[in-house]
């Protein structure tokens, strides 16, 4: 935790609320898991997995040295960025709060939710960007291939994508509209429910078992893209796409290989500070935030299927 003599005080009680807060609709932490780093500026490895499958000359002469190998990565520099928000809480709200309600804690939860939503949007944009995949590791569906078409065969589409990858994926990341189409698809229902496939939905665990995946992450969240004061324009954060990635939660900037990760400097922090400019009687300015940096470090370990519905 930052020192207590920072210009904006950090309090253990409010920090604990921010750290514990979780929005069940957000999947960013599961898609690009958080990994602690010791400094805001850090070094990480970006991998070219093709080099790992190139066979060097392994023959060694009786007195010569063995050939050296390069495991296909370059070291690059990342930097954790501060993300935070303030929320003014009038003293009247504090003085008149019910005994079972903490206005400062509620403000921390509100601010933390917005910070998490911002992170959800950042991660969704990265994972749904074809530039973050190796050349050839993407396909755009059209016509009868779209999962909403009765003739679509998502098992073949998804498994062909898996077979095209150097390292087989273990996680599917999918937007809600795409997921709703997938679980109602006749081919999927025939395979997992052992019926004719004309009715019903398939369960997540059955589809994961069918496709040999460890996890399926469904993006449910929405975001308002309008500026303050304008009419709301709410849209889905996760589009109608499927991302197949190989995720290793034990990997980090300098160890292991995974599609991507989130470098995290310290924990979330939160605090409150007296502010005489809030309302007639002043109040408390509540602040919460975190220092993170999302990275895609192994583009070969992902495959993007776009416009599935």
C-alpha cells in the first residue's frame, strides 16, 4: 500500500472495499489475468512461437560446444498506467445516512465499478482486434456459416480454427449474442443433448467438454458511449465474435507463455479527503483506482472468429 503521507490519503477500510468489489458481469480479469509487478515500469517477453518449433542442428562434436538456441521472444518494456476516479460525498449525506449505510463505502463501490467497466472495454477492444492475432489466425463468417443460420456447423468452424493454431486453445471468449446463437444451434444441441437439435439450449459445461476447453467466458456487460448530458447510447462491450485463446494463469511478464496478461502495480487503493467546496457544509472527496497495463504477448496463441451472428 502507498505510504500514508501521499497528498491524497489512502485508508485501509475504503481500500478493502475497493479490493473486494467484484462485478459478476465483467470477465476482463479472467481473459487477461492480473500479475503483480514490482515497479510501474517493467520488462516482459513477447513471443514468436514459430521459433520454438524450428529444429536446430543438435549434433555435437567430441570437443565442440553444442549449438545455442533462442526460444523466440523479445524483451519489451511495459508501464502500468494509473486509472482512478473521484466521487464527491456531501457532508449532509454522511450526517443523515441510515445506521446500516456507509456513504463513503458506497461511493468507493460506485467508482470501482466504473473503473472496472473501463478496463472491461479496454480488454474487449484488444481481444476483438484482429491486429492482436498472428497472421492467418482469424476468419470472418458469412452466409450459412453464421451461427444464427440453421445450416451452420459451429463444431467444424471452431475445431478447424483450433487445428490451425500452433498451440491448442483452452479458453473461449464470446459475446452474449454469439453465445445465445451457439447454445441454440441445432448442430451443438444434437451433439450435447443427443436429440434432433430443433429445440432446447446446450449447457456451458457440456459445450466446454465437447470442444475440450477448460473455460468459456461470456461477455455480458454494456457501456454508454454518449457524452455527459446527451441521451444515453448503450451498446454491448463484447461484440458478436469468438476468441479462442490459450491462457496460463501462472504465466507472467518473465515466466511462462500465455496469450496475454495484465501487469498490476500494487493493489487497488481508495481513500477520502475533506473538501470544503462540496455543497454548503463541505464533504468528503472519495477516490479509488488502480495501476495496470494489459498486454498481448503471444499472438500465435489466439484465434479470432468474427461476425458469428
